[in-house]
C-alpha cells in the first residue's frame, strides 16, 4: 500500500482532533477524503505529510514510517495545502525552478516546462505570482506538488477558486494522475468525488464513519430504492401501494408521474412492469433514482 494509516490519533489539550483513524490507499487509486468543517481532515493530511506530529498511531508512505524516516517519506509526497503558500514576488517559472532545486531534480528546466504545460500555465509562466488570479495561483501550487514526480499526491481543496472550465481540466488531470500515482483528495464539492474518485472515506468528529467505493457508498447507506414511473393513464395511489415490495408512494409535480419506494434489498422495477401489464397500462417512463454522495454525507455527519 502506498499510504497506510493505522490508529491515527491527534489530541490538542482536551480536544481529540483525530480519533483512532485507520485506512489504506493503493497505487493507481484516487481517494476522496470527506468530512464537515472541523472533522479532522486537514489535521490528518498534515500528519501524513509530516507537517504535524501525531499523538498516537502509525503512518507509512510507500513503506516508509514517517516518524522513523521523515525526510524519506516526504520525498515520496507531493502536497497542495488548503491555503496555498506561494512566494508571490517570484515569477511562475522562477518559483517552480526554485522548488525543483530544493528537490534536487536533475533536469529541472525540462521538468518545470512539462509541469507548466500540464497545469495550463503556458501563457502565464513569465508573470509574477502576485499578478495571477486565485485559480492560476492554485495551478502553480498543483505544479509544485507534482514537480518532483512523487508517488503520492495529497491535495487539499485543489479546485478552490477555479472557474468551471478550469475545474473540468484539473479534475481530468487528477484522474490521469490517479492512473499512475496514489491521490488523496480533500474537497467540499461532493460532486467532485463522484466525478474523480474511486473510493471515499468520510470522517466526522475525528472518527471514520464510512470507507467504500463511491458507487457502493451511495447504495449501502441510502437505505432505500426509489423508482420514478410515469403512466399514460391516471392511476390511483392505492393501486400503486399494492405493488409487491412497495413501502411508500410519493406523488410528484406531474399528474401521471409517481415515485415508488422499496427497501434496499428489493429492485421493484420488474414488479412495476408486471403491474402495468396486468392493468393494461402504458408505461411511458421508469428509472431508478441515483442517490448522491451529498445525501450519504448528510446522513452520516448531521
């Protein structure tokens, strides 16, 4: 495993910021790291990157214990913090070259040019960082995180401040990076998790409350199946309630359209089809509603 976190705990005086947190992330995986404000996400990421010491527990990055060999583990990590610290008086290319020299990159000029191109900074490489918009400063931060070709990327709110087109580009870049690296992505944009991540973990008040592939997470914690149906003829609500395994019937704003609810273990679409055939009804529409990560997040953290 590229990142192995076991029983991680961080205590400030009497406050437990991270409470016995354990998870693993493998190579070629993009992990969504979710939680409400104050849940312990940023603290956990700072511990993994070596910026903060833990109170208890163990963290390994590419098999290297971060306490036993902090410099060795940091060399494996690229980190974009939430509040992106940059030397704003430097020019973009100058700053990235400076960062590359700190990492002792052999062909630093070549690597800098590649990162400038990959993060869409070509037309801004001769500008001072102070002259850039927030979105382009975020790109500079992402470029420095990837500059030394780390095996693990830890990105805290990487699309913060980007416009919609830039968000699409950076998401695609993260997905591409996830094919060859390990990526841990913290975000408050829950739709981003569905668009980019293979798996998600959710922490609340410092404790792990969910850890599963994104699709499985949506199914496992939703608790219900909801099927939206539309008939060409008017149907009585009592008739729909009699369909096998239907536990609730919800009217919609459209007269002939309904939402039928069953528990998680039953897919009622076949029962609905048989009901329509038996009652000689024309079925115009039938689809199962997809639960969102946002719904699961609210269920587990409120």
